[in-house]
């Protein structure tokens, strides 16, 4: 399954990034998200921009998409175990706005993604 970026997507402001964490205390990896309009997260390193090694993550799990007017959104791509934003499950195929400090969980992965601008 391939992700098709929405027509409303655009390049993000500079400096947007995601921190992949094993828990709430230690940063494992900081990934910039300001080079293109969308980033796919999932278990398949060939199909995803952000690789999640957790077995409960779908091969192509979710996408972070930047709106042409500056906001960013998370879209669950029909994942089996869900995409969670601040403890609430994201409805598949429905963009939900991200703000600085949001925590994103992929499946039951212990990784927490912090969206920051």
C-alpha cells in the first residue's frame, strides 16, 4: 500500500522535527520534518521515511502531512493497531492537526514521537 499525498499539502516551515523516544526522559533520535510535504511512518524501511521497528506498527502506518498554509496533520493509514495522539486514537484517513509538544504513538510501540516546531 502506497501513500498518496493530499492536494492541500505543501512545504513546511523550517525547523519542524520529531523526536523518537523510548520513554519520556531520553531522546533517541531527532528527525527533521521540514524538507518535503509529507513523511510516512511505519515498519517497512523501504516504504517509510520514519522507520518504527515495533511489530505492532503496520508496514505503512501513518503520515505526517504539512498543509500549504502552515499547519501539520497526522493521518492514520488504516493501521491494524492504531495511531494515538496524546492518548486518543486517530480515526483512519481523517487528518488531525498537530501542535508543538503533541505525543504520537504508533501501534503499541514504546516509542513516543514528539512533534515540535
